[in-house]
C-alpha cells in the first residue's frame, strides 16, 4: 500500500485514487441523510467538542476550491444550509454547502456539493456512513485518508467521495458540468478537497493526514 504525505497530495493524489473499474451508469445515486429538511437550527448542546462550524466558509473556504480547480480568484461563492438533528440515526448536526461559480466560464455552474454530519459518537457516524456508501452502488474504490475510511466513485458525469472520521461523516459531490482540477480526474479532485475539509472538521486531526489506496 502506498501512503502519500498530505504535503504531496496536490502532486501525487491521482495515483492514490486511480483504478476505479467497470463502466459506471450515467448517473450516480447521491446518498442523503434521513430527515434532511433544512432549518436554521442551533448545534445540539452537550457535545464534548466545539461542534461543527455552521458556516461553510469555515468548513472549506471558496478560495480552497478555487485553488484546487485552477479558477480565477473571486469566481466562487458558497451557500450554507444548516440542517436539523436526526436522533434516530444519532446525528446531532448537519451542514450542507453548495459552491457556485459567479463569474467567467463557471458563472451559474454548481461546482461542488458538500454534506457534513456530526454524530453522537464514532459508532453512529460509521453506521450511517455505511448506509450511505451502500446507496452509491456500482464500481467504487476504498481509500484511507489518515485513519479515516473513504469510498470514491468516479462517474462519466458525477463524481462522489464519502468519508468518515471519528464522529464526522462527509460526502463531496462534483455535479454534472463541474470542472475537475486541471489534468486530474474527479476522484483526484475530491480526494484533495476531502483532506482540506477533514482538517477543519475533526476536533483533533492526526498530525499528518495521509491518503492511500485501499
């Protein structure tokens, strides 16, 4: 198994996620959380950490997406939707982020959709993540991002990566029409973005995030 330090992710992450086999269907089912109706609710009380940021700027700033996709500065905006808790699956917080182009060739294009959920504990997060991964279907590849488990699916129109670490589960989707990082696949791009997101969401991230093929 090859392990790539995060400092080298921008150069070498493509080799870590290459190899998704088979011919995927035209569309990829996107996992959804139960009771996903958006609402302006406050994070649940009683957590042992500061909680999930309620602003997508703090989960991943548009400037990070601009850098990964090679877009002009100031060409991406992000919309934050704070979701409701779902006690039946142990979810205490949910935040959805939609990154949209606002100028140039990407004006009006949805560039990335990100769903992040925090759960009562790691076991609850892993259970719901497993359910969401099963909904993806088709050819997928398992990855490790540090101690986080991840699954990536690269389709002809939509690419998806789902990752779980500690009590946090995140799904990132490149919708149809969204550009990839120059010279790289959708899986490459999403893996790079996932490293950045985890660094902002995990209460005590490992000293060195790594990406490896599973």
